[in-house]
């Protein structure tokens, strides 16, 4: 078996019309004059695959690396279900408002595009005073009104608007209309999909000077008009604890708020771990191999499932580290019981 170790990745920056200038300094990279809106931290999306930056797999793309040891890297349960990395992690800097948009669910995405659907979550890292985002409808509307408001530019009048601050979390299941607005820096965990239906883009030109394409009919089919009482995700945050933030059918998220060395044993989940350094530098020490990795603020790594037993060691007064993984613990238990029964029957 090839030696497993936490994987760092080369910069994978995306220039977009609404992008800003915070991602390069946040990630410790040279400044850029381009409007960089996204850093694809851990990606197996064919159009923008992550390239490994450390160790013996340096220079190889993540898809090729996974193919060499899929069960050990992804986890057997993940590989059996998806046969690929099912998540995509990003940092997003919105200097200007993103388009009003929605994503299809798995059924529609497979039927129309032959791809995975897209549910996602946002963790706000920083927000300028008064910054807000849109998530969901604040009032019930019909399909007819939806299309009419897109035509006359009033669609934002019926969306739920949320002022945000650092630490706020929003879960965006497929079908929920949403938009990040100006002044927000955030981390995003999503299903591994590049499907976005743009609903309204403020009649602005794209980087090529032409209006960006809208997808109104597809959006109308994908959208969930249900009005929720609350769209923001509530969670408890305590120091020196893996704080549970989200458990969804597609991914689970924990935020580790640490001021001292902190042990993480996630082997029971039978899943890879995407680890994002939100604040402060952190050393990762893998217990089974002794490998050490410096994870700097604004950077991310992928920890293979087979070695997901490690220590997080803050290198400043405090570190904030976000974990994302697939919760397979019940299924993993089934694997272990089946294996035990097989052995004891001999």
C-alpha cells in the first residue's frame, strides 16, 4: 500500500466579475490585480482539479491520486457510494453581490445534466459592517410571480435578507434561492458539482463585457418555494471542542475552536476529512505515521480516511479549524460487524 499523508494543494484561484482582493493575502499569496472571487481549496471537479503540493504525490491531480488508493483515501463507504470525491471546498470573497441563483437536487441534476446535484453551506469568516446575504423566500410566491419578478428586477423584494457576522452559518439545500452579497469572506462546503442556475444578475456585464447567461426556466423547475421560519443555522461554540455545526445527508461539518493541542479521531466515520484553516496556523500530527503538516491560515488539506486520527496543535494563541466529512459511522459499524462474523464463523 502506498504511504498515506495529509494532502496540501497548489493555489486554484478563480477570477470572476464580483471578486475582490482579499483571498491572496488571506492565503499568504502574492497580491493580484484581478478580481479573484473563489479559491477552490479541495476539488475533484473535472474542469478545475486540485493539484497536490506536498509529498510523493506532488504535481499530480487529486483525481489521479485518489484512483491509486480510493478506499484508503475516500473511505470504503464513501467509495462504495460515490466512486469519487463527493465534496468541493472553497473560500469565497465577494467584493460585489453575486447573482441570485439556485442549484438543482440530485434527481434533476442527473436527469438534465448527468451530474451530481448541489447542496452547500456557508461559514462566514469576515463581514464588513452591514453586510448581508440572501437565503430563501420571506414570503410565499407562485411560479408565475417568480418569473414576473425576474423580468421586472424585483426578485430580491421577496427574498429573506440576513445581516451577517463572523461565525454565522447557513445551510443551502438544493432548491433554496440564495446569493452572497458584497463585503463577505466565507468558507463554502458543497457537493462536488459546478451546476448553478443564474436567476438574476442585476443587468451587469460579465468580464467579457457581455451580459451573463440566465437560466430562468431551469431555475423555476429547481426552486423550492417553501418559506422557512428561520434560515440561519444555530450551533453552540465552545473552546477546545469539536463543535457540531451541521449534519446533512451530503456532509457533516465541525468547527474546532482550539487554544491547546486537540485530538481528533474520525476513523469511525470511514471518510476523508477536508480540513480548512479559518484562523491561525495549525500543525497537524498524524498519530499512526508520525507525519506532521503545517496548515497555514487560509489554506486547506485533505486527510485520507485511513489515517484520520490526528492532533491539531495551534501555533498561536488560538486556531479555528473547520472539518468536513461524510458521516458513515453506522455503515462503517456494519462493515466491522460483517467482518467480525466472517472471522468468527471460520
